[in-house]
């Protein structure tokens, strides 16, 4: 059964999971915009044991939701690649992770 945003969103998530596995549990949910206070979405990171929750606004277009998925997935990647010391949100290493995730999702 497709997610709230449909098959294209689901394929994007599947590609990320397959080609850049996080080696930690990941859950993706969608919520009404009023539940996330003006954000497009966010990544919640639990440290012990490591797990991730990506929360994405249902009020986004499918294209924006996929972009938000990539953005938040990159936060998870950056956290894991930095030996769990990621407290600066959009540092250079996050940008590298974002570029990698973007290319996986948008490859031809």
C-alpha cells in the first residue's frame, strides 16, 4: 500500500534504504502541518540504542516531501558518519551526505 505521498515518494525512500543503509532502525511518518510548527519536517535521533524518526508535513507537495525526505535522511547519515557527534545542523559533512542522498534518489 503506498504511503501518504504515493509511489514516487515510496521509491525514493526505498532507494535511500537500499543504496545508503543506515544500519539503525528508521521510521518515516507524515503529520499535519500544525503538529510540526512551521517546519517541512525534521529528523529525531534517539541515541541509545540509535534509531531515527523522520517526520514530514502532509501539507507539502510530493516533490517537496521527497526533497524533505532527502534533507532529513542526510541528517541521519551525517550523525552516523561523525561518530555520533553531530550537533551542528548543516555543517559541511551534512552537505556531502545531502548530495549523496540527492543523487541516489534522482539518478536517471
